[in-house]
């Protein structure tokens, strides 16, 4: 018994060791980066030191240079665009996928159209969308919609196709109507897959947002880094990249929490 | 040589205990002071209910897991890590899905660096013996449950172990296949004499196969009783003596097995 | 029971015919809509005929000295080079951080910190560092393909069944053998899935890179269409992008089937 306790203690010590190692590795990375800039190995015209990025971060609280907006305005603009596209894709895509998976005629009607759209990456829609809709919120939201729509449809479609026939038969023996079975058996059982699709959609929409803003915008985080390049402000570029990364990370984290609540029976 | 042993004894398990901790605090005793001896070339059956303790005991005997207390000796040497003299047929098989039947069977000699020609020959011999000729190049997922179990048996034999441990090998098969496989293992073990430690929770299976049966208690696993089975082979499941033994063992167990 | 079955069968043919017609109906609807829209505003929505004409023209009068195939090849080349480098490096890194806790502590954390940044967000700084030549574009696509390969390889190695490792240990396998005989082969299906994801992600990234800074490739072609208000050219480009993208998906899946014949999941799909 003693032996086992010791083992457990040893393992915890090991975990701690690896944690310290990770922290050291990240700090070393930052330090080398800082030193390379300080000693002029890397030019400040092409890269900014970590401390400089931090300073710029606080400056951007009120400063609007070089892109004409503070960092919060940029974040707000980007969020508005991406969330609009993302949520409209969920609201339209997920139910559509489920209905297609359940009702054969609908599947046969929509599937060909969907298969035509599917292989075209959302970014390829940018020129057409700009010409059709302009470069406002609607255009970018539409591009993000394309990027999030496809995984939402595919996954909820696959999810509902995988509904256990036993569950369906059980519901049938209780005399439930087809729509009722769809609602009470099909939809819940496809939830884990649907959520997996929404998770992909989330990543896609955030990645596509940047592309949309690089190409066609007058505000937003993507626009900010594009302007950073034009005005040779590597600090602004890196700040923008980090902000995009951190926000993406936070979204995924929040989403995982929601997913765990909604489909907590999944692992049972 | 750290342990004296009687003539004909291969393996000695001495006072082995193992405890796991559930949720980090609750102690869960799975093996409690188990001592037993395995004789050379015998078919020893470990019979016990449920899924408690026996697999852990086997993992300790095979050297995959260290005991908390006690030791296991093979020919007088203490076991601390897996030993090529001991082979194992796993309950859940563990066939590698990316290897074909013959690649699975020859994995033992391959890992010990034996050349292709020799190991192929040996693998083919045992594939033939377990009745899988013609399936050498199939993948495991193309085989039925009983056939997969045969691959697992051939794999263990191909490494040429002196002691073979079989952990409830037929637990996941349907009744008919299970019955066939019992016949098969009986035939194979007659053909290729080895010391076999066979774990099961089925009394008929134990009586049908074993030279000796060690009956375990439920959780934690302790040795409850040892039976020498002198029935002649091949055994007959409706022989009066067989039925008498069956009744005797069944009366001695806590649960209906 | 039998009676209803027979009844069902009698009723079925009409339904079946209707069902099999539906895909054609939907495609026809799409074309009708296209014709209708192009009638209303031919500048914004060119008719199928003028799109076809533009396609032919692309061969007669190449854009930037390259016909359609030239541009397709320019894009593909970038993806292939990046994908090859990303596969070699990504699998190596993924195996290392999946197998060794020390490597995971050192590189895994850094990787996790960089990963949430979408590959396209690297574009401005990479252009700043390396200009707009061929190398920066390949580098961007490399970032886009490297990430999914590392993630999938890592997950695959972590998900190796402990039972398989035990089996090999039972046969006295060394640590090296455990890695090369058990862990890596069992991770092959997820690794290939990663390569498949990487291919589609790379295809998308290359377009983005070409749209922002390039003189060749399909991404350049559609931006050129936008700049010159040449909508038929955009449509031709999008069609080519879709077709090549679909072909890439089919080819990677075919290679995957060929190399992982035991992978049941693919067989069932």
C-alpha cells in the first residue's frame, strides 16, 4: 500500500516537473526573441520584441494609429461579422442537415446543390461576394456563413443518419408519428455529431474572417494587421495575430463548456 | 536462485497482493495474499467469478504489472518484467488491426529479431495447427470472433513460450463457438505440450480442460480451494463423475457462475 | 405482415421514380435560376453561355501568359511542395510530442500557443519578412497544412490502445520497437485523416495567399476577375477551384484506402 502511495506521489511530482519544463520553454522562447531584437540580430522594421508588443497593446486602448480604430473597436467589428455569419450558419445549416438526413426526398433534392457548393473554399467566394454585395458587414458575414454552413450541414446530416434503428423501432411501437420520432429520437441522438460540426464551423469562421478582412474591410482585426504591414508596424501585426489567436482560443473554450453541458450523456 | 522449489514446479506465486485506489483515496483490494504453484506441463485452471482480481493476478505473473506485496518466481528467478518464457493469450485479444493474420502471429519472433524465413515457417506451422490455413493474408476485421481467438492462440505459441497464460480467452464468444474452441484448445494443448494457466469463470470449461483447478473467491481474489481432476481425456460433459465434480465446485462458490 | 409488404411494393415504383428524378429537378432549378438572374442583370450574373465563352477565351488569350491549366498547376505546385514538407515535419513533430512527455512539455506548449492563430493571419507578416516571391506563399500553405498533421499525429499516438502496447511488451519489445512496430502503425489512419484535412486546408490557404499577393494561380485569377469586373472569369476560376478541390479530396482518400487497407471506418463509409 505504501508502495502505491509513493508511486502516486511520484507521478504528481512528474506532472509538476513537466509543467515547469513547459513554462521554462515558453519563457526561453520569449527571452531569445527579445534578445534577438535587442541586439539587433532581427531588425525592428520586420519584427517587434515581446515587450514592444505589450506596450503597443496598451497604446491601442486609445490610439487609433495606424488603422484608424482602437483595438476594442477592431475586436467589436470582427466579432460582429464573424458571429453574424457563424450563427446564421448554425440556425440554417444544422436543421437543414438533420431534415436532409431524415426525409429522403429533401435529401435527394438538396444534396446535388450542396455537393456543387461544398468543394469551393469559402475564400473563393470573396470576389463574387464583393461584387454582388460590396464590402460591408453583409458581404463578410456571407463569406463566413459559407465557411461555417458546410460543416454544420454535413455533421448533423451524418449524425442523424447514424440514429440507432432500435430507438426508432421502439418509438414506432409506441405509435409515434414520423415527425415526432424525428423530434424526439433523431434530433437528440444526432446532437453530439451536430456539435462536432459546429465546433469545426467555429474554427472555420474565425479563420475565414481574417481572410475576408485582409481582402475587403475598413475595420477589424484582419484590417488592422493589413494596415500594420502597409505602415511597417510589426508590433501592430503581431498584436493583431495574438489577439486573433487568443480570441479563437477563448471561443473554443467557451464552446467546449457549452458542448459538455448539452451532450453530457454522450460518453455514457 | 533465490527460492528453493520442489521437483516439477515451474512457477511459484507467493503471498501476492495488489490494491488499487478508486478516486485516489478509497482502497480497492483486488488480489489478497495469493499463493500458488504451477507444475511443469500441467493444464492449470484458475476459476473465479466476475472480472475481479484474476486479470490483475495474471498481469503480475506475466511481469506486466508489479505486485504491491509478494513475489512471483519462474524456475526460482523472481519475475520483474515480461519474460519470453511466458506467453499470453489476452482476453481482449489485442490483435493489431494493421497487420495481417500471419504478421500478427509472427510478431513475437519478429520483435526478438529472428529472420523472416524462420519466423514465417514457424508462424505458418501454428496457423495450420489452429486451423486458419488460407487466411494468412486476411486482416483481423475480416475474421469471426472464434477465428480471431485462434490467431491470438497461434501468436502466443509461435513465440515458443514454456508457460502459456490464457486469460478468459473464450469469454466473448457465443456458446457454440466457445464449445468448439474448448475442443480445439484441448486438441492443440495435447499436440504441443506446454504448461498452461487458463483463467475462466465457467465451471464446465474448467472441468473440461483442467488437470488442476484453483477456485478463487470473489473480490478480493483469494485461493479458496484446489481440486485435482483425474478424469480421462477427452472429457465427457455428461459423465456422472464430471457432473458430480461440477456440483461439488458449484456448491463451493458464492455465486452461480 | 406479408400483405403490407406487397402493398408497399406496389406503391413503391411511382415513389421510386419520383425520388430518382429529384436530383435532376434540383439541378434544373439551379440552371433556370441562373438563366433568370443573368437575364435580369447580365453584368453581375453572366449567363452559362458567356461563362463557357470566357473559359474558351482563357485558352485563346491567356491571362499573364498562362492558360487555365497553367494557373491550376501554379496553385497545385505550391500545395504539393508545402504538403510534402508539412507531412515529413508534421508527422515527426507529432510523433515526438505524442510519445515523449519531455518533448511535449518543451514543444507541445509552444505549439498549442501558436495553433489558434489561423494560417491566413500569418500572411501580412510573412509578406513583410520574405516579400511576395514563391517561398513566402509556400510557407503560408505550409503553416496551414502543418497544424492539422501535427494535431492528428499527436492524437493518434496518444490513442494507441494500451492493450496493443501490452501485447508487444509481453513479447519483450524494446521502447523503440513499441514506437515503430505498434504506436506509429496504429496511428496511421488518424495521420492520413490529418493529411486529408491538411490538403483541403492547404488548398484554401493557397487561394488566400494568391488572392493577396500573386501573379499566377487560381486565387490570382479570381482577384483579377474582381479587379477588372470580369465576372465570367471569377465564375470560371471558382468552378476550377471547386473541381480541383474535389479531385484532391478524392485522390487523398484513394491513397488512404490503398495504404491503410485495414481501416474499417473507411470501408463502411
